[in-house]
C-alpha cells in the first residue's frame, strides 16, 4: 500500500468517526520550546492546556514532523527518520481510553478491502504504563488480546510529554511482530527492531512540571479535561505494508536512493557502509526540502543550522560514495515529485527551494575545499614529525569549523596512511555537547517564566487588538507583572509589564518593531517603550511607572506614540513594495526571508538564486516603487480565507503560521501580501523610498536596506550638500567630479612614486660620506649608522654593499639601521678581509638584535633582519661595536 494511501485511509477512518480534519501545521510553529514541530499534538497544545476552547471535540491530522535528536542513528537502524508524517486522532475532553483503543484497533486490524490496514491481529502486541490496569483491561476486552501480549513498561517508555513543562500522560503503544528473522522473542520489552512500534496512544491528563513523570516525578497538576493524543508513524506502517526492510526503502523515500545510485554508479545493498550513506542521503534530502518548504534558510544557529547540517551531510555522504558533482538540486527534484501530491506547495515553490539548496551546496563545496587544505597541512605535519595518527583537536577543528564528520576525516586519513586520535576527538565533542546542553537548559529556564503571563491569559483571555484603526483607547488593566511575577500594584519607578483588556499598541512581530507610548490612569502614568506577545493571544506593554501607582483593574487611556507608529507603518508599506518589485524583476524565487521595519528605515532579506542583484535591477525597482508612491495608490487591508488569498495571488511565505482566516494587505495593483502589520492609508504618504545597499548575508540570501520618507529625503539632501562642497573645492561641475577626482588621485600617486625615488637616491648617495666616517675599532673599519626613516630593505642592502665596496681591502664591517612605522630593519655586511679575521655578518646579528627587540641572520658576508623597538637603535650600534672589538 502506497504511503499516500496509508495517510488517506487514516483520515477517512477518523472523519467517518466524527473527527474534524485539520491540515498539518507548519514545521515551524511559533512555540518557543521547540525548534521544529515534532508531534501531531503541538498545534493543539492550547486546547489540552485549556488556554483556548477547542473549536471541535475531535480532530484528526497528518502532521509533518522533524526530529533531529537521533541524527547519528539515521541510516543505521530500520526506523529513524529525521522527517516523518505522524497521523493522529485527538479528543479534547470527548472520548478517552476506551474510544482511543477501539478506533485504533479497528483501523489497524480491519481488512484492506474494508478500508483498514489489515494487520494480522495475532502479530500485534501492546504496552501499557505500569499501573494502568484500566488500559490493560480494555485491550483484553476490546481487542481480545491475551495477557502475554500486553506488556507493562515504566515511564521511560510509556509516559509521554513534550520534554518541557506542559501536557502529558501515560501512554499505550501498539507493536507489530516482524518475525523471528528480525530478532529475539519476548515482545517489545525484548527487541524493538523485531517488534516495531507503529502507534502511540497518549492518555493526556496531567500537567508536567520542571521534572518529568518519565523519570518517576509526579505530575504537578491535572489538565482541565481528559484528552486523547495519538500518533501513528506513517513511514513505519508503510515499511510493514510494503514489505521492505526499513523506513528508507518505502515508496516515497527509496527513489532518492535510486537517484544516488545513478550518480555514484554504486549499488544500494552491495556494501553495508555505503548503504548507510545512501540512507542518510534519502532521509536528509526529504527533511531538507520539507524544512525549506516551510520557510527556513540555512544558517549558523537554530533551525537554519539544523537545515545546514542536513544538507551538508548529504553532500558529504555523496562524496564518500565517490560523487564529486553537485547533487542537491537533483535530489530535491525527486523529493518534490514524491511529496507534492500531499504538499503541493513543494511544486509551486520549487524554484525558491532549489535556489536555496544550490547556493548552500556551492558554499559548502568551497568550505570543503578549504577544509581539505587544512587536512592536507595537518597530514603533512604529522608525517614530518614521524607521527602515525592525526591529532584529535585537528579532527575536531575540521568537524567544528569545516563541518567534516569524523567518518569523512577517518576515511581521508586512512587514504593518506594515517590513523586518527578518535578518543581525543570524542572528548572534545563531549565537552562541546556539555556546553550546548547548559545553553539549552538556560533557555528553558527563561521559558519557565511564562507562568505569570499564562495566569493572566487564563483569567482575562486574549488581548483585543484595536491598533489597525485606533491609536488610543479606553482600556482596563487586567494584569501587572514585575520581575516575572504577577502583582496587584506597581509604584512609581518600577519597571513593569502591563496587560490590558484591549489595546491599540502593536506588539513586535512580522518584522515590524513595537509601538511605544503611554498608559495614563487616574493618578498614575506608565511610559511604554516596548510591546511584546510572549504567549499567543496576550499583548504585554513593557515600561516604567513614571508617577503614581498603577493598579490592576484601573481604567486607563492607552495612547500610542503616533509619530513612531507612522514612521514604522511607512517602512512596513515600503517593505511590501520593495518585496513586490524584487519579485517582479527576479521572479518568484526572490522570496522574503526576513525583514525589519523601523522608524524611517527598513531591511528586507530575500532569497536570490542568481546571487548579487545587479545595480540596474535595483535602480529599476527603486524607480518603480517611487512611481507607485507618486500615483498615491490606496492601501487596503481585508480578511479573507486562505484559499481566496492564494487565488488572488497574495504573496505568503509558506510555513508561516496562518489560520484559515488571513489578512491581506494590498497597495493598488502593485503589491498583495498576507500580513498582520500596520500600514499607511495611501502610498503617497511614504513620500520617498531610497534603496541604500544590497549585500549577501549567507548562502543564497541577500539583504537590501532602504530609507523611507523624510529620512530618505534627509539622506539625499546630505549627499547633495557633500557633492556641492566637493564641486566647490575642485572647481568643477558635479558631473565632472568623478573624472576630476580620478585625475587628482592619479597625479598624487605619480608624485608619491617620484618622491620615493628621490629619497632613495639621496640615501644611496650618502654611501661616500658613510664610508668616510668609518671608525677604527681594533683595526677594523666599522660603519654603524642609522639612516633616515622609510628606506626599504632592498635600498638598505644596496647601500650597505656600496659602503662595503668603498672600504676596499681593509677589514670592515658595515651595519645600517632604518626605522619605519615602529619597526626596525637592519643589514650587516663584511669585507673579505674582515671575514678572514673571523668576523661573519650572520654571527654578529645575535650580539645586537635583541637591543631592537628583534632577530635575523644570514651569511658571513651579508645578514639582515628586523626588530620592533626603534628606540633601541643606539644601544644596538654600541653592541655591534663591542662585538667587533671583542672578536
Ligand atoms: N504525542 C505522541 C507522540 O509524539 C502521540 O502523538 O508520540
């Protein structure tokens, strides 16, 4: 049975049983505890916690999931996918254990002709939580399972929570026995490769605190209702129903392996080491494409880093399979073809996806080249020192800085005839992991402070946002938070967070900066300088009580700083225009990757398949945008359905979190975009938009910055003044300036060169005087002198030779010093008669070089060197004379 069909049957089964079908949430749902959505229940979390009323009592979804915790297991076991689809059914206070068990059992065991999966009931096993007699009993009654196929397991296996404070509950899992050829007898307790888990039924009833019931800590509370959250692994069911060996060989994943076989000329199944590589490629290609599809671009932290790591592992695995050409685009095409029946945006958005993978691959191949150089140098040094093993810190550096996995380093080292200090490498990796864990923990603790906001949300509900139309409102304070704790009142001078029942203040989001303003009550004022939404639905005004005492329940006037809001809104509207302009000129692949709308200025990041945007395009976009301003187009915002928004071509970033109702902002006919931000009413209000710069901020992502309105005008005005001043100074018309300045610069260069030459000639012509001034030191003619600053090493050498020549057949030593920019160069030359008396230039150097903080060396006739202390030159001259006298 095809994977798409497995998913379809699941949905059908539960829709028939009264569940509302809910589409998969984006992989990057806005949950601060998660990098990626990793379970079907994530989008329903507020319903479990009772933070929001569930819109339906029962739901079913096929959720895209990413889990990268076990990335090193990928390809080595039969069942670890970094991307997978979790099919789930959910009950919010509706049916509980009996209903969940019955629904699951029916779907799993009813025949394929009857729309089920047709698993043989005699090969199914289940597990229940230690003391969950109720579940065990239900399995006996409903499924008729014998006691020996109902195993009890501890919290580690049979308690489920999100790994952070939140909903949780005991669970019960369904396993399929693949047969004795796959491992030991004894049920899931004995062997999870032979007994493959396909479905987890969670009886969601607890609130988990900082410590998990998985480790035996009691829950800290009960959820308001008893719920059901289940997750069936679609890929695992596919593995079983398609009779293949592992999740990588199922219909949607295996085609990538075939493509990799074509590239490499090697065959899957021929060599166990290669097979792991093939499977890594297939798994990662799919996760990578799905993650990019949801709007993530490769980067050095967070989600971007996970994505980068996945893509780079593909490229490296391909190299290890002997492929040297670019592969990512081709693998991405296979993934698109397999996955787009369920996720059509992969096809419509493919140009952007493939631009991102190509850029990342290019960047990595360069890194790989640089890393290989480091590797080669390290190998050469190791061999030269007679070593047989590459140091652990080198392997770690290659891993950490150049993204070389240890297996790549091992393989390259073995080709070079070396071993690698793997132990040393692992110790360093372990240290790094400990640091990363400490970081993650610190972040989670920060998140623990959400309690105070949640409490306000629980009692007062969502904050009503009035700011699209109003800039002031009469509101009531429903919560005050000081240092993360809810308080009834806050006195003058206190840094406070104020929650209102309704507010005109815009909380930072979607690239738009927060409003500022003031909240006035009877006898008190709060100056607001930041507005955030730390939990969905709640707007928190951050600021300081400037006088009086703010109290909960007080009626206040909330007043937005209109100047700031106006400037930020202008920037936001300008960003939409720039986005539309870029798309028009660069194609749909130029999709927004981030933005900042600040007063008077904006930053817009976007993917650009073709690299830098030519100046001519920037000019055209700027021109066009300003024409839209001049036409004074109406800016309209309206709410519509997601489908309608797509139909009218509204730009949206797939994967952003949009509900079914979306807000569309359009500016005349030029731009139409999904957006929750605030905007001007007419494009003419923007006045002027000036693009400032365009640059790269990472592989395939470009950034433009621009000024808007009066800030744009002031910028141009300043430039105008500058140009006028220059024109005045150069006595030229502005348009003649480039040529005029170019001419001046060129003349200056020639003059400097000339001056240099004159100086060198003067120095060289001093040879006669220097030779004449030779001292007699114990029968040796010594010329020891500091010559003027700025004489180059070459000139100094030439001068020393000239002086030496003038000393003729006498024993003579010439030592010249020149200081430039805080550095000293020196040259020592000896005549042959001096050398006959044992005076070798190279040997003299150590006698005086330390005096100028330097060193040097050379042959008996000529030596040179340098130092870093010009003030030591006189001491060095003395030291040289003494050395000659002592010889
Ligand atoms: N939340 C549970 C899991 O992820 C069941 O959906 O396994």
